[in-house]
């Protein structure tokens, strides 16, 4: 079995080419095709951690949107492969994260090290403390810090203002379908569909199966703070910090271009 990069030799790429090349890139399997360098245009439409996972975009979206698992930036390719091939039950997905906890933790540290923008100094520090607590075995403390710390960054990224109905709009931000040409940004937000699941026991709501911001912030049922959910919470924090780094780099590049005009 061979793998041929359709973008080999290209120095420019159209949106249509990026879309079509992506369907081929998604089939790359290091075990079958050997180690290959990531194509230069790969990260225009894909996240770097997807390279070599062989997981299709629809499966990645299902993991993020339905299970609340951050698939952008912080899940190793092999973990994504195992998540996609695991049985459909939520507990089965959590079992994969728990088994791969060390590898996920290492990638989270690496992504935080890449976040150097001065606009993110406090957020990165919070992320580092959450990962340190996680590494020390204090998963619940790490998850609580992560859930509390991620929300303002979500408002910043989505440009959804705080106020009445904001949580519903954040959840809706996680339901949008990815752009077929440059889909990767929506995968960062897709976990919000599950993360903002409503939970009000006084209204008879059952405890959500997936990690729920409302359950953690307002009620903190320890039965909800499973090892898998705690891992997801820190993954979400780090993925949003890393996406914010990307976002701010884009803003700074735009400002430099405007200044040079």
C-alpha cells in the first residue's frame, strides 16, 4: 500500500485544492505507509495532531460534539485513532482517555510551551497550574480550575458577550457545521455543544453523561468528576489557550501588515 501526497511540489494552493487534498491526507497511516513529513499546506485546513491518525473528519466531529472530547491540538494522533475505533458508548471513550492519560498530558504540556503571546500570560499560567495539579494526581482540582478558567477565553474567541443567554449561544457555537474548505477552526469549538449541556436538578434535569460546565460550577457532583471527565476539562482549557495563541498571532500579523501599508 502506498501513499502519495497530492500537494507535493505545490507552492500555492486554492481553497478547492485544500479541500480535495485533505481527503487524501486523512488516509495517511504511518504504520502502513511509513513515516512521512507533514505536507506544508496541511495545517491550513487540518490540525497538526490529526496527521497520521487516519480518523475522518466526521468521526472527529462526533467525538468533539457528542462526547465533548477536545480533538484539536491536545489529543495525540494514536489516541484519536483509538477513540474513533472504540465502541460508541461515552464510558468507552473515557476509558481510552484514561488509558492514554500520560501521552495526552505530555502533549498538553507541549502545547502550553508554544503559547508565548503576552496577551495570554495569565491564561498560560493557569493552564500550567492545572496540568501540574493533574500530574500530581489531583484530577478534580485540575478540572475545577480548568472549567473556571476557560470561559472568558471562549467569549473572546467566539466574540459572544457575557450576559443573559450567553451560555446558550456558546453551546450553539459548538453545533455549527465546519466549513468544507477550511474546517479546522470549528473543531476547536465543537466540544462546547456537550460542555454547556443544561443541568438544573430543581427542574428535574438528569446529571449529564458528558462533562457539563453547569454541573461542575454550580453543583460539583463528585460522581461527575470521573478521571475521564477531569482529563477532558484540562484538555479543553489547553486547547482553547493554544487556539487563542493562534488567534492572537493572526491579529498581530494583521496589525503589522496594516502598519507597513
